[in-house]
C-alpha cells in the first residue's frame, strides 16, 4: 500500500485523480493540500461526499513527506517546481502534472511561460510520462513530468508515422478541439456556461504553450526535428480532446499501410486503440484509452485522435506513471 | 425616434436589450453605462461587432439625462433605486429591470433582499410591467418595474385560474427550471461551464427572492391572498424557464374547461399562446412568447409555462413596456 | 468466475452494463444478443473498440443457457417475460432490467403497459432489486426485477420518511428531471439532438408507467398505502435523474430531524449518501451512488435525490443485484 | 407584398425561413408543402404555435404556382430539380436551397451526389446566391442556387485573399465544425442526443459533397484554380459553423495587411464583419452575420470564420437573395 498526497486538490485534475485512486487497491490518499481552502474534500468536490474523509490543508513539504510516499502535484506551473526539489530530498516520489519538468531547457520554458524556472538544473533529466514512448525511463524513477493533454493527443498518433518515415516532420498542422474542463476550475468569463455553451472558437492561435512540448517530444521520440502549427479550440463539452492532424506524406501512401504501421507500433499497448472508424471524444470519455485512426486525402495524411483530457490527458496518465514508478501492474485502477 | 440609455450594459440582459432595440424603428441607443468598463460595446459583447458604435461610459445621472429620453436600468438591486429618482426628476422615463420597484413595501424588500431600500416612498406606486395584467397602468407612465423572470413564468398561468376560482390560492407548488444565463455574467464557480453542464440541481430552496414577488402580484391581480412554494433549478441550457405548477382545484374540473378559461383570458394577447401540447423552453427561445398549457392529474391541476428568461423574462418585456410608455405599437421589434 | 449473457445488447443500458462487468473480477461476458444486429460489439458501441471480442448474435434461450450462468435482460417489456421462464428452467439466474416483473399483478401491468403479460403467474413473487430495501429477498435468488430509474430516485428518499411517520403518504408530488439517455437509443424525433438540446419539457404528465411502480413499492416497503403524482421532464443532458419531491408532514418537523432519520435508515448502505447541500446530478454521474437531502419549506417537506439513471437507475443496480445473487461482495465493480 | 410557398416545410431550414419571413414586411407565406405530413405548421413546429395559420399540403407545381409568386425549395437534392423547371415555366421565382443548381456540370454533380441530375441543361447558368460575391447576377433573376452552409463559411474568407494574390490556391486545408442542426431533422442514430452530446468527431473526411462546391465557386470568383482539403466535424451544439482555414502565403505577409484587405473587400457588405478577435459561433448565432479574422502563424495564414449554419448558411441567405430578386432592400427582415 502506497500513501499518497495530492497537492492543489481543488481542481478538476485532482478530482479525477482522487476518483481513480479510490479504486486503486495499492493506494491510499493521506493528504490533500490547498493554499487557501481548508474545507472537507466532500465540500470542495460534492461528488466525493462520504467517500473520502479528509480535509484540505496548507502543508509544508516536510509535513507532506511525513504523510506520504508519493506526491501528485496538481499545482500551477512554477509553483510545482518550487516545492518538488525539497520533496525529492525527503525520498518521496513525485508525479508532476504541471508543465514544469516537461521542457528540456529553462530557456524554452521562459520563452513560452514568461516566468523564471525555479529548478532549471533538473530540466532535460526528468522522464516525460508517456509510457507508450518512454516506459523504460519511467519504471522505478523518482520524478516524472506528466504530459500535457493536447501533447498526448498529438504525440501518440504522429510519432510512429514520423519515425517510420511516412510524414514530413516540418509541415504539420494540428487542429485540436478540447472540452472546457481543460481550462481549469477557476471562475473566469471565458469559461462561464453561457459564454461557452452553444459555441466553438479557437484560442491562443500560434501562441499556445503546448506547441514547444509537442515539437520537443516528437523530435526526441523520432530523432527527426519536428515543427507544428497548433490551433486549439474551446468546444462546448465537459471533457475530451479531438485532434485532427494534417501532414504531408514523404512518399505515396495508402490508408491501410498507415493503419498497419500504427497497429504494429502500439500492438502491446493496453490503452491505445487503432480504429478504422472516425473516433469521437465520447468513445473515450471517462477512460484512459486513446483512439486513433488515419486517412489519406489528396496530398495529405489526416490522423485523428481522441482522448479524455482529464484522464489519459492528465490524471489517468499520472496513475499509469505511478503504477510504473512503484512497480504495480500498469493498468491497475485504469481499466 | 426615442433616444435610449442602458445602464449596466455589460450583462446578458443588456445584450438582449440592445439586440432588440437595434431592430426597433423608433429607438436609438445613445448611451451605455458601466461603472468600470470603458471598452467599446463590440468588445464587451463580440456579437455586436460592427453593429453599434458606442463605448461604455461611467456617466452621472445628469449626463444620462442629457443624452436620452428613456433609460433601461440593468443595474443590480439597490443600485437602481439609488439613481432612478434623480433620472425621473429630469423628466426621463425609466424601465427598471432590477427588483427595486416590484415589491409593495420596503419592509418586504428588506426582509428578502437584506438591504435597506434607497427609495422607499415610491414603493407601492410603480406599475408592475406585465402588460397582460396591468396594461392600463403602464401606458404613458414614467417608471415601470420590469417583472422578474420566474415571476412572469408563474404569474401568467396562475392568475386566470385563481381569479376565476378554479385554484386554491394558498397551496401552490412552483417547480421551475431555468437556463444558466439567468444567473448573470459575473464569473463564479457555480456557473462555470464544467460545473453546470450535464447537471441539474435545485438552488435557493425556500429562500429565493422571487417568492414574495410571485405572491404579491398574484394576490394583487386576483384579489385572493396567494402563497406559494417556489423551487428553482439550474438547468444545463443557456436560456429558458419552464415552470411546472401544482395546485389544488377548488371544485372538480377537466382540462378543457381550464384551457378554455386561459384562452379566453388571453384572447387578445399577442404574446401569450395557450397550447394543447406540453411546451418546451426551446419553443419560445429567442422570442417574447409565453406558451402555457394545463393538465388535470389526480387531485391536482398542473399548469406548465415556458418563456425565454432573457426576453419575455427580462428584455423583451422591457421593450413591451417601453412601447406602451411611449405609445408605440406594443409588439414593435418583438415579433 | 461467472459466465454472463446480455440480451438486447445494442442500447445504452447494455453498454453501461458491459463497461461495469469488464471491471468485475468474477464476471466474464460470453454472449451478447440482438434480434437483428450481428456486428461486433466494438462496431455497435465504438467505446468498446478493442476491449471485448464478441459479436452480437440472435440466440435461442437454449443456446444462451449453454453459454452462461447468468443473464441480464435488457429486452423491452413483454419481450423479456417471453424468454425468462425458459431461461430459468435451464437453471440460469436472471436479472431482468425490463418492467416485466416489477408490478405485483398482471392487471396493473396491463392497465399501464397496454399489453398482455406473457408470464403472469410469476408476478408478485419476484424480488424487487433495490437492495437498500429488499436485500434479504435478493441474496441467492434466481430472478430479480431490476428497478426503474425514476422509481429508484423516488423510493429511496421517500421510504424512510413515510415508514417513520413523517410524511402523509397520499399526497406526494414527484417532479423528476431526467437526462436523454433514459429515452433509449432508438432514433426518434423527440430525442434528436436539435430537439432536446437547449430545451427542457415535461412529458407523459399523469400517464408515465413508473407511477404504479413507485406507489406499489413504497406501499410494500412501508406498509402504508401510497399514491403519488409523478411528472417526468426531459432535460438537456446525457445522464442523471434529479427528483424534487413535495410531501406533507404529518406533524411539525425540522430539517435536522429528517436528515437524522435518513442517515440512520441508510447508515450501513454503501451507495446512499445523505448530504446537507442540495445535490446535483453531476455529483453522482457515472457512479452507483444516490445523493439525498431534505428541506422543510412552508407546509411541505421537500426531498431531493440525484442518481445516474444508467448506473444506480439501471446497470449499476443490476450488478449490485448480480453480486447479491452470486454471493460476491455487494460493491464489487461498483466503487 | 409577395406571396410565398415553402417546399419541404418540415425541416429546420424551413422553420428558420418561416421565422424570418414572418418578420418580413413584404412577404406573406401562402403555402407550405410536404409529401407526407398534413398537420398544421404549429403542430409540426411547436415554436410557431399561434403564429401562422397554415397546414402542410401535398401540392402539385401548378397548385403551388396558383398560390405564390416566389418559391423557396427546401427539398432534398434531385427532388428540387425535378420540380423547379415546371415552377419556372409558370413565371414563379425560385430560391433553391438544395445543392441541385450549385455545381456547373451534371458530371461533377453525378460524381459527388451519385444520382442523375434531373435538369442538367440549366447547370452553369444559375447564379450562386452569395450576394457578397455575385450580387449583380442575382438582382431580379428568376432562379438562384442558395449556397451550402460550409461553402459560405469557406468562400467568404478565402476569396479576397486568393483574388489579391496572398494565398496559394492549391494547398488549402479547411477544418470546419458544425452544429448538429446541419444534419437535418430526420431521426437517425448519429444525430440522437446521447450520441452527439459531449462529443466531437470528424465525418465524411475526404468525401463531403461541399468540397467541389467550395472549389468551383472560389475558382469562379477569383479566376484561380482552387483545390481544398475539407474536413467537417459534428460539434455538440445546435447551430453554427466555425471554419479554421490553413493556407500558404505566396509571399511574406503580416496580419494587418490581410485584415486590411478583407476589410476593404467587404467594406460595403452589411453582413460581413472583419474582426480582430478570434470569433465564436455564438457571436453570430441567430443572425445573418459572418465574422472573419485572420492570423499569420509560422508558414501559414490561418483564417477563421463563424456563421449561423441555418441563417447565413441557409435561410438568411435565401431571404437575402429573395430581397435582391424582388428588389426589396437587401437587409429587410435580416437585421
């Protein structure tokens, strides 16, 4: 049994994490933190009423370490990297769901996040928690950078096709559609119900912080310098990301060849399903699965992927990493 | 042509009002106020891009009066009654969309709104702007209290049946379901998209401020002391109020008798449609219409009404009142 | 390990059932039937892609019995009771999710369902599968009538308060709001997306078939003749039932007394949570939990309950019954 | 006053058309047809209860001509072109909302629609009813091919930028997101509420029939052979189309240059708004407006457009064409 603390427990990511961990036979949640909120978790998240008898606490790293062997950090970027070094120093394992340890250099981080990185020396050494591509680096390790939601939806379909030389890696367009939960639980006008409902719109065109993450991870995973245009859209639904990805074939291809390549690449992966039909976000809602298909249209390869942004795009992946870090079966609590 | 100022122009009610007035052949909007926001109206409400060349301004009553012959106040309660007396003193006509002039006494106001009323002497003398019941009092008048959204949906179906002696007025249950726009445009957790979407819940059970308004207006309109239990629900949709109303017949009745009574009562009303089918909020969405039907089930009369909370429940009714106050045809810009 | 057949596997109830059973350590699905559809289950339900390697089959009762020890029937009413007797004759255990075995007499069935009952002699002898009230009758039994979704949401909050004498059992109004999945997966105009979205409306007012079920089960459970007025509403969401229930106290009561009674009654129930806040359907979405609260307003007790119509209102309850019938821990696969 | 018949009056397009025409001071609806439905229009479309006293009729072309001077055909493709020639022979003016007269040759029609064209000789001679590009051809004419919804959203932003030489016309990717009403009112599984809600998915990838329409009209309007990849997505909302369009600049450009070009091109158009912010479908919902913006990202120009698929994408455009054909002010009933 592993004792677990969740930092920043008021948001949607933490809520999903708690729900998954409550089903996990080898995990017990022993602390939930918040800088401001000290209410019971059932008050903060009414769906947990009567299911978990803990209140949120404003704890010091030392106190967290006294209570738990593993920390899931749902803190915002830079807040996470400010506390992670001390937690690691106590021998705690950490899964960081923020963006703090995903990028390889402080320079890129600071360019996109416009803040100084609090723990720059560790960058480039922390495994990126996408087990389908980096499992060996994750098993047993002490710190994992949990992937961003959009990156997961883009990296998984693109990597095999770039690696096997089907796709020109410098001319890729990723048109992504995300449910509103991806924008977090802090009240703001742009995610108010009557603003989002019955409406779809692009945002952060050309400036979204997941762009360098997608480029870096695919480049690392394939050995081919990859650049992308990434356009996220706010979609009137709670959850889900659908990415429709347009790329150029390096040579004439047909759909079946591409499907076969994807199937082979992910043949042993429990959470990746290569499907023939066009996927919907609903098909994977509430699960850790990724559905991927591919089409050839005119002079383009169109890959389509669907994930649940809060599960495979955040908390499900985090538990998948937890399982690998603690040598539990990888699918525990996730199927 | 009547010049118009809208006070508190950042919210949903003001937006609907502007859209209706832009179609009105006798109205021209000359001022939009906000205490804090000075952006162009097309920035505050992107749906108005290129349609109205005004910016929001923080104006004094005197300045408002210099620019307009009619004021629609979309200010919050008490803020409205603080400015209305001065506006009236300049000879301006005012339609107040807040709750400030709806209740008959400062005592009741202060009981339910927990604030001191800024203009208590005028209470009890301002016509309640439901033309279907109080048209004669509204024509040509200088100040109208625009009805609340829930009250409109409850008063219209109940009044004829109480007045004609079908319904016991002291034992009425109003179960109402409202779209989220009714909660306003100020960001708060309870109206965030991922909190409201895919969810319905009651709120303010036994404590909603529209309760005394419903009771007072029906009592006034029917001459029979009416008390109600009113339970509003937040429903995952932008707009619309459906009220399902349970009352006790004073004598055995059948559906057709009740339908005939309603049809006769509203036979000359352009916006009230007595229908045989069970109404949906969608049927009246974006319109100033009210759909009403009635059923007899067991020992209860069940009346059902549907309105658009922002139109017949707010801005459409306001323009209906404006038309009557300025002697324009009542349906102008509303059909 | 128990082998399981699901009859009528194309609908939403069957889909949820499959998802739950895939997590059940003691269940293995061995047959899925449909009279017309012979596609793979992953084609019929894309969310099951790669998760269950079965196709739908048109099987005879004998064939079903050869393949399974337990049958979940998701067939429509009367279709179920036509096949259940033969299945039972082979020693199979059956959980019937249709309405066929819920009512006590063929007469009542035929009044409300307007069809002749195919297996009238068994009526009145089949336990009603609400373990919170009838657990002892369910353990180890061969046939269970799985409750209707609306009845579950009404019976659970009302029974303790009627049984303990708080509520007048002959004057109860149940105003229920259900997500659209409750209307099934067969295409029809009334459940088309653009008809339901952004709209709420009542339906089957005074005529819904769950009315006699609610009355009979509460009467049985409390020993007090109960009659209700039941008004269902179609709500723009996938799942969830919220029931707002208005009843008359038999003596003066306060909220805490009622909450305490409910808490005591359900103190050992893993799936019933008595909460102080007003519940939302989202709080229980995707779970087998019921959230219940109560308020006293004027001369009425208002009880509010929230369930997931497809889980606690159908497939979750079915697995709860399965666990009891086969002596597995009752919460297996459900928490 | 012009008398109007609407053919195929049961669907969403006809409903919107009726709502707009009821506000039109120069139009009176005198006939509504359906091959099968003979109910009152208020029964078929409950939102029209008490607003239009007509029933649907199965009328011959001769009968239609006896009743009306103008016909809006909302019939399916090929059904429309079977009746249009006879209607024209009676001197009636026709706005055809089907795809029958949009494409220039029967060959292309038959390739994409897989049916023989019933009136091939007229193809290539019927004006395409996009007044912003083809106004001169529409004024006073007898037959107009009303544009498709997706094509409107793609042609308007692309045409000025291709015509002025900013965009390479052979390498364009159109990623469009449409509300569900675009799929029509005929019940089918794919547009059932619980299938579409909380889900986004692409469909008809590489095969959608609006592809040749977009290519042909832009080619005609710009004189430059245009080819596109067009990917539509079903989005969980009633209405709206958002098109995110990726194209290659023919020379280095900056955003302001492109915005200025678009503004100049549409400077006199009442319904086209070039905006700086990223548009949302909600901003134009229920209106005949188009909102367009543009960004330059990496080596791509990204144009974004938003329309209401049922208004500017169908019935609003149809009334705009009607106004031009009958010499009414173009914006009548549309602002």
